């Protein structure tokens, strides 16, 4: 298999999406499957990044390209909410979902996939939402986590339906990352599914640089609107 070509990054967030459509909020919950995926991947630009020093420099340059943007990184290992939330935000703002895909040096493995969409500025700064997803475990994506967290003001961890030991491992890995120098300025949010309320003591018992904010899913809810409203309120209220 030949190595994928590395596409040039777009201009700094394409000059903050100068051609964005006017913001029109949806009048009701998005219908249909809560997924943004099709055979081609994301709806906007897909950028291939090799797992190399050159690729790392390009990724950092892109992430730092627009200092006027406040960014949130969303982690959703269970894959319950984030994908549908990204598509709903894109539909509401007219801003496409772009994709950064980090692959191995030989192009045989996808190390990480990051989708991003821009929320147009109202009275404050533009806000960029990034979603890290993929099949790899968090410990196998520490390099990409470092790059993303160093350019994220807030990291929202969605602890959805998963085995209890997996949820505990997730919390422990996020805590380890929070103590790294690249995450010194990152605020943390944990959105807990109803079956994981017991993780409160585990989270609060850790020594975080800044005490994280805890949010709670309603029992059995899969509403991406409800998830986003809670994340956004905590974001702008922090």
C-alpha cells in the first residue's frame, strides 16, 4: 500500500470561515441517525498528516494558526454523542466539518482522527469544537493528545455507556494527561452517563491542576442537543 499524500493545510481556519452562512439554530432535535459519516468521511476538507516530525510540526502549526479562536476538545470513547453533536453544530452554523487524519509512517494504520467545526462569533471570540475519535485506546494516542491539549482551552470527556473498568481507566489516563506541561492551561469537564455517577469520588479524589467540572446525563438520554447545551454553558461560564 502506497503512503497517502500529505495535503497542504488550509489557511488559518480558512480565515475564520469568512463565507459562513448566517447562524440559524434548528427548531427541533435532529432526526435520523446521529452520525456524520459517509463513505468519503467528513463533510469538509480532509487533511492527511503523517506520524513523523514533519507531520507533528504541521499539526502544531495548524492548531496554533488562529489565536483569536477559543477551542474545546471533545473525547467520546463510547461514540454515543460526539459525532451527532458535531453534525448538528455544522447544520446549525453552516460551517463544514473538517477532518485531520493522522496515519502511520507507511500509511497502513490510522493513529487518530480529529474532526473540527467552527462556531461563528457572537459577542465573544470564535469558538472551535474538535472531536477526537477512532478505535485506538487513549494510551496509544498520547502524542496526538499532547498536540491537541496544548491548543485547547477546555477538554470535555464524555463518559458514556462502557464497562466500569474501562471508565476507570479513562479517568486515570485523563488525569495523567492533565498533569503534563502541555495541558497546564486546559480546563476539564466530565460528562457522566447515569450508570457512572459513582465516578464522582474517583475524579474528585485526584489532584487536578484545576478542579474539573462534573456534568450529568439524564437517565437513558441520547440527546446531542442536551449534551451540547450543558457543555456550552460550562464553557462560556468558566
